[in-house]
């Protein structure tokens, strides 16, 4: 293992360093209250905006619902009906 500044291996001033933060940074994501039930769990997910030096300019938190599939092996992202309705209406107007 070679240590990198802020654990980001992209060169400074490049789109690679920016993408490593905006797309690949997932170290702060965690289940809400650390609870997982038999039907699934709610995950706290952070999305970032950064500059080309990898500095975080903004951080937004959202909640994602994961529901166990019928086989009980994997998870499926669940979007509540009211959320989808609001999205479609905002997209329409």
C-alpha cells in the first residue's frame, strides 16, 4: 500500500482527483441508527461536490431505502410512491 494525500490517488488539478471524491467516496455512508431489520434497512448516503484538487466544496445527505429481495440474498433500492410522484411532477413543470 502506498499512502496518498487524503487517500486520493489522482494528480492534483485533474478531473481524476475530482471524480475520486464525487463518485468513489463512500466512507461516510452507514445504516441509519445501525439497525437492519428482516425486510431491509435505511442507509444514510452522502453526495459530494469538489474542485479539481479534491477539496470538498459541499456535502449533501440523503436517505436510501434498501429492501431485501424475495430470495433473501440481495437488496433492491426502494423508491416510495410519493417520492416518485413528486419527482415526476417537478420534472413535468
